[in-house]
C-alpha cells in the first residue's frame, strides 16, 4: 500500500515559483501553512467594502502612527505569506512585508470565503499572534472581532452588526458603526 503525502512550500520556495515565472504577479494565490491556496475572484461587494475600509482608515493615519496595506502580503511564518484585504501596521516597516508583532489590525472581507477566513486563515493568524483580526461577513452584514491570541486561539471574540461600534483596540479613537460599512 502506497502512502500519499503532500508537499509543504516554504515562503522562500513560493517566491522562487514567482521568479521562475510559474506564478505571476496577477495570479490569485496565497501561501498558507505551506499550501498554495487559490483565492476567489474579487466581486463587486468585496471591492466596495475594501475601498470603504481604505477610505476610513486612510483618513485616520495622521502623524505616521500606522501604514495601511490593501490586499498585500504579510510575513506570518516560514510557511505562510497570506494576503489579507486590509492591514494597519507599524510605519517603521520598509522594504519587506510586515510581521505579526508589527500588525495592529488585520481585516478579511468575506463574501464567498467566510468558512476559509474563519477557519484555516483565522487559525493561522492566531498561531502567528496577530493581535486583532476582523472578519467582515458581507452576506449577513456583520463583523466578527477577534483579539488576544494565546496558544493558537483567540481568547476574545465578538459579533457586531447594525449600529454596533467597531473600534481598533490599539487606536481607541478609530471607531465607526458597522452600518457605515454594511449599509444596505
């Protein structure tokens, strides 16, 4: 009986796939826990939410307190380089992807990917100690907030909707109602 196994890529090998032309800049893939994950195409609602978050956070940057990344990679661990939808990270990061200890907030927008974003992706973020993650459920008009990672799990979780306030824990002056994003 033959035992089948899968190959787990490192970030370095993932980058070599790009350098060799196997993966192109416009390919919708990310590396998570050694696996190449094909990402769904970006739909209109998803794009609108990401653009709205970009506007909301960009207007609050002031005094170089954070940088704003939109659908760009982060360095999570040696086998993971996911591409979250929105990241607020330390303004001192230059010439490389931000690491978990430099990330203040990470946001995933889910219209077709809720199970993935709240499953393997959230687990990877918790294992990497990303301090705060929001998962926006565009279908059911709600936002899940995850904070305080410990031993690969988030200790604080909260579901928000309607007029509930979203607040970035490390920047308490950045607040807005869920309905600002998810008005129908």
